[in-house]
C-alpha cells in the first residue's frame, strides 16, 4: 500500500488485537514535555496500529522544515518511523498540520488517511475525522478551510520563502490565542449534530472518533450512534493538570487510557 495515497477504508488485519487513536498534541519546540511523553508512548505501546487524527504539530508550513539543522519536526518523525517498524502507523491531518506532505510521510513511515476514513476493525465500522470540517457554526474558519484546502492555494503558499510562511502561521496562531483568551472554551465550536449523523449514516457506521474540539468525552448521539472525542495533550503549560491519553479500540470495546504524566 502506498504511504502517500490517502486511505479511505482502513481494514484491520485478522491478527490485530487493538488500535489506539491520539490527536491534538500541538507539538513544537516549546512543548518539550509533551514531545517526550509522545516519544515514550511510541516506544512502549503494544497497539497493533497507532492512528493520529490531526494536529500532531502546532503548525506545519511545508516539508522543507525538515531541512533545518537539528529540526525538531524531523526528530519527531524519526520517532514515528521507529514505531512504524513494528506496527501500522497512520496520519489524518488536522487544521494545524494539513500541509504535511509526501516527504514527511516517507520519513515517518506512516500511511496517510483520507480526511474521512472508515476503520473496519473488531466487527465494527468506525468513522475517523479530525473534526474541524464538521464545525459548521464556525463560519469564518470554514471559509478559510475551503481556501486553504484548495491545491492551487497550497501550491502558491508553499512557493513562498519559508520565513514568510512561518510569519503567516504565527499570525494565525496569535489570532487563535487571542480568541481563546477572549472566549475561553467557546473558542472551540463543537461539531454540528446533523453533520455527525449524516456522516455516520453515509458510511454505515455507528461510531465516530475525532479530536479538534479540546472537549474530550463520550456522547450518545441517538439512533444507536455514539461519538468519542479525543483529548488534547499538554504537559507543558499547566503542570498541575497535565493531559495525555489514548483511545484504545478492541474487541472488548472502547477504553480511555491515561498515560503517565
């Protein structure tokens, strides 16, 4: 299977015992403890597959960031490559790292998942998304998302010098941080209920797994449908309340597994 052609249906191998999902780590050189927790997790997990559902990095402005001497991003991807030698590793991009490209995939050894991917495992069909595309009430973001996912826009953006792309990303992050300070949790719109129901019915699935919202939890959606929202990871900004957790899917069901912090 090609590492760079997006996978729309990921089928578990018969011998798989469990799959683990993580999301919203927002890694950067400013998050060394979170990065160390990820490295430890990737080294010790016994899962048959590790699926990253977006926002692994705080920002990704192009695969040429891997050329920087001592690149933080390259170090993280090499850790994934070590993990991928022993199990399936897959990446579904989020709103912060949607520009992760084929060079990054090759270095990390991960399969690229389509922005809507169906996991067929343990007798169930589970829809995997990052979650940003279903936050329909965030009209300004949806307008930007439509623009930024356009191949022509991406080509023009990636053609700019790296320092200019980084400055653009800093502007977006500053705007996002200001919004969070002003609005609190209201800065993270939730997924639209109708969009979630439509997504699950379209793919003949009963379970949705996503990140993005920073509101981890499990919710019954009605009509036999359920969603599991992945936690964000943060061991750097609030030492009194560290967060790091994986969602494990197996024949026994769904289990949240907090990691040592």
